[in-house]
C-alpha cells in the first residue's frame, strides 16, 4: 500500500521500520520539527526523522497542520505534500500534532492510529506511564480508525499484554512498540482485502492519560509504599522519581515495597535501615526499600555502591516531597 506515516519518538520509529520491512511504499513521513536536546541543547532529529533520512524517504516537519492556526504556511505545504502522495492510508503513532479533518479525509481508505492501551482506558498522551502508575495488571495495543476526537475512533484490532510487577515505562514501551508495529502490519493486510471490522468504543471505563509533568517526579513519602514504587517504575526513564536529602536531589530508579510492619511513630521519609541490599524508608503506613539511586551528574548505582560515596544512615530523613 502507499502509506503516509506520521510519528516522532522511538515508539513510532519501531512501527515505521516494521511497515517498511513489510514492503509498504512509504511515500511521505511526517514528524515533529527538530528539538534541542543534550547538554549543548543542539537541535536533534526525531527517531522517525533519522529513519526516514537513513532510508531516503520523503520527509516533512510542519509545526502545525491547522490551516487557520499559527503556522498556516507549514500547514499549506503539508497539505500539498499529502495531496501529492495520493496515499491509500495514513498510519499515525505518537505524532504529537492534532490532525484536523482535512488530514483525516485525505487518504483513500482511512487514517489509522497505533495506541498503547486497551481503549477506552487511557486515552491521551501518556498511556504507558499511567497504566503502571495506576497498578494495572494488563495493557496492550489498540489499532484505531481515527476521528476528530481524542482517541475516540472505532477500534479495529486489539491485543493484550500483561504488565509484570517489575515493569518500567522503558521496558513496557519496548514491548508495546514491537507489538504495535506487528498489529499495524496485520491491520493493513486486512484493510487491503476489506476485512477490517470497526467496533465503536464503549462509554464504560473511559479515562485519560494526562501528559507527564516534571513536577510529578518528587516522591510524596506520605503515600503508601506500593503507590510510590509504582510511580518510580512509571517515571523510569522520564522524568525519573526524585527525592531530596542532605541538600541534594537524588534520582530514585529502583524501589520495592517491603512486607514488614511500618513504624507508625516514625515520620514519612525517615530512613529506618541501610544495608547492601537497600535503604528502608518510612512511607505512609508502610516501608519502602530503595535499591537504585543516582546523584546529580553521577551514574545510576545499586545501593551497595551508592552509599560508598554518599553517606545515608538511619535517622536521616528525605524532605516531604509533593503533597
């Protein structure tokens, strides 16, 4: 099929690579403009752009697709490129721009979206993070026929994936990215033969995965240890859970709830014990064991190595964090 592909991060690159490997003709790639990144804040291409360049695919990076928006020239140029492409379908994965109706109407068939949740649960920008944070035991991929709403279109294919008790956003992202590409290839094969069967989403179980904000990183020690542990895993790799002690903001990359009675008279955030296996910290009515930490500018270290260069001892306390 002649395809337009719209996506930006690694999640989208994996899908684009699988569509390309399956033999589809990628006639146009849309991705976000280059963004500053790294210590030097130099402009960096997206993962999707880099794939397009490596495979000599036609590329466009409009700042907006709204013809009546802030960048009408970009939108008009994109409209001409999309019209010229004469695509059978458009595949969208974590693109980051709203598609106006004229884009949805452009392909001969439809615009298809790869969404990393079991819709209608976790519509929105951060479905992987929010599923882990909420303690969900399963997630998956939904291939959706796009409409003008926010992840409200008819479902075409759905496949579930379990969330293990140790899953992070990083590990679950990789598994879902691979599954998403596979399922999209399957959906396009069905579309070619007119065998897709759209199913409207139900109104039950709708919830939204709001964008992750940096301020959410601060650990609230008044929360239950299980809730904190889930947030640590949900915010790995971004923005990384953080905790302040002795004037330094540490990143917390590993934390496990302990099956031990909490010391109710101890204030949340106080260190109870320090061993080579972890640092026991009083949480809200429970105990959390920190297993992997990082100082500003330093490396991620297991606790046994971390405490050799940063003294932590029972009785010290982390600052309260977000309320």
